[in-house]
C-alpha cells in the first residue's frame, strides 16, 4: 500500500527506490472518496476492457 496525501498527486514517480521506467499514462481516474469493492471491480473491468489489458 502506498501512502497517500490529499495535498499532492504524483503520476509516474519513482516508488520505493525501484527506479523509474519509461511509460505512458492512458487515463487517470480520480474520485472524491474511496470506492467500494463493487465499484473497484467495475472500474478495473472498464480499464482492462478500454485499454486491452489481460
């Protein structure tokens, strides 16, 4: 689990000393609350379908 901060959003930053990698961000889904398990499942399914992740 990553520490979150309401004052800052970091996309594509180095996490835990693992180094950086070249990447593209296809979408950023930002919510004003935590999603329920059902909502998380629906969003995961949407992203997998939209961006053809397997």
